[in-house]
């Protein structure tokens, strides 16, 4: 089976690695153009591009796939490359560009998407973050037959994954990436012998995982402690939950809901560093000052004491 692969970040690279190791003929890799990153804002290749170059896989980086869009030359070149590749299917994982109808209809087996949720729950851009933030007990991978809607296509394979009480987006992401790679290989093997069945998504239970915005990272101490603790885990590694103290934006990387009462945002005690919330309180366990590294709350307080009664954010 000849396939094309469309993806950009590490989640997608894991799937591409698994497909390559399984022996699929990868006739073309699509990934987003290099982006500036790091302190020097130098152009950096995506994780998928790095793997493609290291394994001499044909590569294209169109800025758009819309023939009538802002970059029609990019789209036309990509269309020609896909047609020349004579592919049977396209595997898509966190690509970041919209696939227009001509892409969806080009391969005989269509486009198979690796989506990190149990559809129709958490359609959209940030399913892993939102599942943790919402307190879901489980999530998983859905291999979906793509259509023109936002994650609305028929389900091909589904496998569940428990969300652990200590999971961050980083830890859950890594497990789901491995699961997605394994499941898409299974889906393609079934498709090759005509054994892949399609199931429409249920009409009920639809939720949307909206893109994570940096503005969401500021902690609202009037929220319940459990909700703040989940958001801390959901926003690790990006964008990092934070609060203001002594003129600085301090990131909070690890916390635990505990008993306690007081005006929201008020430090109740220093050992452990505990802050009152709208319901109960939150023990702050791992913090980071601007330009510093992640450190324990005890190390943080040794350098910058915070007395009980101080209200964070004031």
C-alpha cells in the first residue's frame, strides 16, 4: 500500500515512525512550513519534517491546500505531488491545515485521521487538554474517515485510555501518540484486505475542544480547587498555569487540592504553601519564576518567602 502522510508536531511524528517501521510505502510527507522558535526565533523544522529528512522521504510544505485560497501555487504544487505519488490513502495526524474536498477525494481509500479523543466528545484542536481540564475519567484514540466537517467523519477504529489522577497533557499525549500509531497501522492493514468497517458518530454527546489560548493560563482563585488543579495539569507543558506575585508572573506546574477556607487567593500557610480557593484550597507544589527552572515550593519560598495572609495577585 502506498500512502501519503500529513502531520506536523511530535504526536504526528510518532505515527509516521510507526508506519515507516511497519513497512508501508510512504510516497509523500506533507508538513507545515518551518516556524520561528526559541530565543533567537530561528526557523525550525517540524518534528515530522525532521523524521522525513532523516529517512529520505519525499517532502512537501505547502502553506495552504486550497486551490482558490491565498497560496494557490502552493496548493497546485501539492496537488501535482499527490497525484504523481499514486497513493492509496492519506494518513492525517495533527497536520494543522484544512484538507479541501479535492484532497479528501484523491486517494481510493480516502483520508484517515488519528484523533486523540473518543469522538464525538472533544472534536477540535485541543482534545487532550480539554479532557484533563474537564475531569474526564477516560479518553482514547479514534481513527476517523475524514469528511469536510470538523472531526465529523465516520469512526473506523476506537480504543480507550484511562486518564490517571496525575496525568498532564504531556504524559497523556505520549501514551495517546503511541496508541494512535499502533491503531492506524491496524486500520490500514484491515483496509488493505477490505475488512475495515465504518460507524457514523452518535448524534449526541458532541463537545468541542477549542484551541488553548495563553489568556486562559491565569489562575482564577475563586474557582474550586479541584478545577484549578486539573487546569494546572491540562496546561502542562503549554501554556503553563500562572499567577502574579510581587510584580512577577509565576508559573504553577504541580498542585493538589486540600482542605482549607479563606478569601480566594489568600495564602493560608507556608508549609506546605497553601492558597484558599472558591471551594477548599490548593497546595502549590512546583513553581517557576520568570527565566528560572521548575523548583519545589520549598525551594521557591527559601528564595522568596510568602507569609500567610498575603493575597496572590495583589
